[in-house]
């Protein structure tokens, strides 16, 4: 009977975690808030001392800490790991969960001094995998030596997989928004250029430079200057 109850609780926790992370897909949260939600939810369901999330910086090929519910300044400021370096780096490189019973005695763990200072013992590190690539890792630390069960590994892996989709979608939305804003700015500047060319007899390059110069002098964006030119022109009609 106890085994069945434990399994039911695990499934309930898993469902709750996935539900909360999934809801962030359709929310208006910024990526930073989404990452904080993911580590908070993970820490709650795993009863962890510290839960952290690092994302892969493709330029430097390092895992950079982006979110944690830890209040430890030493942990939060630890240097990034390269792919394949340390436990988290190994999880990312191999795209496979890594389990360490005691990180204070694990040769591959890089920051034993911080682990001892913060009272960290066992570690479960799972990759964030989406669309055929690893984008980061989710780390779960306990304050006592702990043998992670297959159920616990599956739960955190499920959360990590869902989180990876949320992060990927969020970054895609940001990129799409930036591209849209750039296109809109280009259209407005082009229209303002046309007005200057018509009203002041300027060439295309001269008109563009005039908008650019005004932007620098007034410390307003080129879009703001262009919109002001368009507004002034419309008031003449």
C-alpha cells in the first residue's frame, strides 16, 4: 500500500509541475520570469536545497547560470562550465541525466568548496533538449546524501523537456518581435525619406543622413524622428 501511495503522489507532483510550466507558454511572462518559475517549481516537487537552470551560450560553448532559487552569492556567481566539463557539462554533452550521490567526493564536480560551504551533497543534472539539440541543463541539489529513484529522474526529465519547449518558444517569440519591429521601423524611415526627398529636394542618401543626424543630435530613435516627419507632413494636408 505505501508504494502505491508514493507513486500516486509522484504522478500528482509531476502533473502539477508540467501544468504550471506549460501554462507559462501562453502567459505574458518574460523569459527571466519563466526561468525563475521553472526552478521554483522544480525545487518544490523535488524538495531540493538548490535548483538551478543554465542555458547554452553557443558563441562560447558554455553553460551560463540563468536562474536559481538559491540565495547563495557564492553559488550564484560561480563561473560557467564548458560543454562536457563537470557534471552539468557532461549531462549537456551526452544529452543524458547525470546522478552523483556525493558531490563533495566526486572528482568530476568542479566546485566542491562551494558545495561544502552551502551544504550540498547529491546532484541530479538533466539536459534541456528540444528540436534535436541541447539548450541547457536543469540541476537539482539535495542537502543530504540521496539516491535518486527512477521516478524522480523521470519527473525532473519531464519538467526539463517541457521547460526546453517553453524556453525555445519564448526566445522565438522575442526574435520574431524584434524582426517585426525592425521591419516596421524600416517602413516608417522609408516613408519619411520620401517626404524629405519630395519637400526638400534631397537625394535618397541625403534624406537618410538627415534623419540619422537628427536622431543622434536629439537622442531619439530614427523611428521617432521619422514618425515626427510623417506627422508634420500629414498636418499640412
